[in-house]
C-alpha cells in the first residue's frame, strides 16, 4: 500500500507543494526547454527532408532555421497562451501541434491532402485534450485552481 510523502507542518500550513528547484532553474528551463525541443524538431525535419541521403549545407541550414522557428513559436505560445481564455488557449495549442506534425509529415514526401488530414486529426485530438485539462483546472471565471 502506498502513502504520501511526509511534509513539514509549515509546508502543510502554507498549502504549497514541495518544489525541488529554485526560481532561477525554472526561469532557465523556460528558455532551455523550447531551444532543446526546437533542435530535436529541426533535426527531425531535416532528416525527413533528405530522406536518407547525404547531409548537405542546405540541409543543415534548413534544420537550424526550422529549429529556430519552432523554438520562437513555442516560446511565444508558452508566454501568451496562458493569458487567453480556456477555449482560445486550447485552440492555440491545437494549431501549434497540428501545424508542427503536418509540417513534419509534408517534409517526408507525403501528399498535401494526407498532410492536411493528419494535421487536422492531431489538432482535433490536442484541442479535446487541452480543453478538458483547462476546463477541469479553472473556475467559472477562468482563474486557475491550484
């Protein structure tokens, strides 16, 4: 049988959760996480585009520009989306996710219709998931419940 980890009386009185990292680490992660995800995404897009061929300078440039665009859009989404109402917040994440997956699929040589269909399917799934999450974690006025 499992039990919760013990907390000090002061932490219980504050009603806060245990935080392992400092505020400085969290601020650094707000930049490091989109950059790392952007590099992975850029490598993936460049690998899809070359389709197993040799790595060229243009392929590297494409990968880095894709990584830069992905990281900048993700940083903007992380900064601006929480200020939106829950419906628009979910739509923003759905559009970002659907567009990202559709772009990756289009780089692998798939047709435009399959790319658009996959993009819409992913966007619909992400919208449903995100809307449910935001709906269950906010009150009626749209304030987050902690």
